């Protein structure tokens, strides 16, 4: 089946976080479309990481059929569910997972909270590699942990890990956990196997457990290769816990269905006990149905969406080069997040944010929320119709031109 990602879909009235809410200092608040500051349909939301596209047709069909059944009581995954995950990991990523290793959770972020609580005592430390997905910070500090930063280095338009700094930080005996993000949100880097190996060997040497957040692991752009951390070998698998989900891949985040893969028996028992003690809900019947359909019949859609996203990146890249040369795209190798280096505009963080919201009328993520290393950058979600992307770029170009011609 050929999918049309240019199709316009009315998102209103769907309880969508992206289209019905705005982020504020008090968390998410309903989007008041009559507010002159936000306007009716005048702000384009390009922040929260989900797609403006419909999920694969086989997923929609399976959900409709499940809904028709009419009974929505408590649900648990069966062997078919676990086999779907096992087959997906083997087929897509060459990683042989045992069904027993899979622990289900209603999201990766809730799992990260439980993982920190399980493996890090209050006052102990957790390593992250900023700029990085900001909920990592809260998962650590809300559970009494201390953040240790191993900042990534931007060199010639590409980020790399700082292994010297990493080795020094891992040597602290109070550091218990390292969170690896692969592909890395917000910069879109897909870490090469050699880097993963070096990262894993250093962690093992210092007895530091690795949490590999691979939620974006299926969103690998053409020509790039993703290697699951735990697939590097038994030693890597035994010292790691991998977070996966079909949520980013197939635009199913609202169905809250994630799989945390823990090959080591002892680590898995501790995590399972902590999950039981956390009172988190079980999976929901729609999430189970959607995962099974997506992993069995969604590959055709996934190939097409990746091609479309790559086309969006080409459009973004050439637009910036031709019309906004002061803004540089750090081209992602995975994810649908574009990391824009706006330092060439010479604006303060506050001014950049104001320019985007008040003048360009765009809701994007300012880089500093991913750590101070992100200052001067913006994260833009490009999983939208190409016309929406071009409209967003036109808005930025117009806002900058107006600013340049305004009297000083
Ligand atoms: C790296 C990373 N981990 C986790 C999540 C969210 O996971 P979930 O919605 O399953 O809690 C996101 C969402 O953007 C993400 O980018």
C-alpha cells in the first residue's frame, strides 16, 4: 500500500498534547486559541515528539476490530505479543532476545524512573551525555540521584563522545548507572558500534550498569546503521537494560506500551520487583493489539515514512543553506528531530525563544532544556507534512527579515 504523508488530517478534538495544549512554567495547559498571544490556529506546534501522520493501515484495522469487540477489561500480553517483539528485534536489528527478558511498562519514562529507584541509592550518581532528552534529569533527581554530565563534543557538524572525560567520571565509585541514548535525542546521532563498544567496556570496567534508551532505534534514516547496545555480545547484554517501544516508530505514544529488555536474571528480578512495588498500571488492550499489528505488518509503512522524513530533511537543509545561512542543520542519522544550530544569529536564548513564539509563531524546543550545552540551538520536530515544514521555515525567514529591517 502507498501511504500519503502529505494528506491533511484535522488534529482538533483528539486530546492531542501537541495540538490541544501548550507547555508552560506550570506544565501543560490547555491551548487557549482565543488568547491573542497564541491565536487561533496561528501557532505551529513542532515540539512534542510524535508524528502528524496516521499509523500504518494494518494497525488502524486491528484497533478498529478490537474496538468492535466492545469489552475493554484488564489485559495482559500473551505469547503472541512477546514473540512479535522477539521477531522484530531479530529481523530489524539482528538481536536475539529471549521472550523471558521482556518486561512491559506503560512507557519508557516511567520505566526510567523505576530503574533509577531500583539501581541507584539516594546520593549515588548517574551519568548522562548532554545535550540529552530532558526527562532523564528529572528521573535521576526526583529519585534522589545525582547527575554526572559527560557532555558530547560538536566537531565539524557532528557530535562525538568524550571518552577521556567519560573514563574519569566513571571512575567515581559512587557512580552506579550510565544512561545511553541511541539514537540520541535531541541531536539525532546514531552511535557507531565502535563507540558503543568503548562506552560499554568502560562502564563494565568500573561496574557501572548501562541503561540503553533505544526508543528511537527503528527510526534510522537511509544509509545509516543502528546497532542495539546489548547485541554487541554477552558481556554487553548482561550489564545493560534496553528500553524499546513501538511508540516513536509507528506513532503510537498515546497507547503507552513499552518493552524493557533485561537479559540478566538478577537485574531483571530486581526490576520486576520494583515494577510490582511501583503500582504502575498494566498494559492496555489497544496497546497490545497495536504492537502486534505494527511489528507484524508495519514495515512497509515504516520504509515509506523514513523516506518521507529524509525528504523533509533535504528540504530543511536546502532551505537553510539558501535562505537562512546563519542557521545550520546538524543532520540527524536517526529520529525525526532536527537540531538547529542558531548561534550564528547572535541572539540570546531568551530572545531566540521570543523570536520563535511571538514573531515566527512556532512552538519548538529551545536547546537549553536539554542541558546548558544546548544553548543557542533549537529542536524541531519534522514529522509533519512537507508544506507545514516549509511554512514554518517561511515564518522564521519572515520574522528574521522583519527584525533585520526594524529600526535599531
Ligand atoms: C529518548 C527518549 N526516551 C523516552 C521517550 C518517551 O518515552 P515514553 O513516551 O514511552 O515514556 C522519548 C520521547 O520523546 C525519548 O525521546
